[in-house]
């Protein structure tokens, strides 16, 4: 049983006792519990996002004006330096005739793929 379920049960029991003042206090407490629960969920999501970003950052290698992601299968990429450095987004570069392009901000790169 979760904290929220327990709080709901307590609210119902207090309602049956018919003590209005106690019932109002318990409802206030229940509201605070819900806020803390929601904040906790939000913070857990932020922590996970930061951990994911750090994991990617540690796996990136800068080479030939772009980023390469080191994976268990080898190198993946190339990825745009500007997009990662400014927004922490891995944006894959696309090969043109003479250059590689970031389609997000229309930047071209001269690289040779290993």
C-alpha cells in the first residue's frame, strides 16, 4: 500500500468519526503529501535525465570537428558539435556531396569518416 493510499484511508476514517476540525487538518496533510509525492516524481525524472546526459557525455569523443559516440559495437556518428554543446542533443550529421551537414542549424562540416 502506498503512502497516498494510506492517507486516503486515514481521511475516510476521520470522516466517519465526524470531527470536522480533524477532518480538515487531515485533508490539508493529504494535499501536502500529494505535493511532495509529485515533486519527488519530478526530481527522480530530472535525476534520470541528468544521468543519461552524463553517460552520453562520457561516451563522446571529439574528432574531426564532430562528435563520435563510443558504444559496445564501436563508434557511432558523426554528431553535430554545436547541437550537443548548446542543447545536449545528439543530432546525426548527414552526408552531402562534399560535406556533412547538420540539418538542424544548416551547418556544414568537412570530415573523413573512419
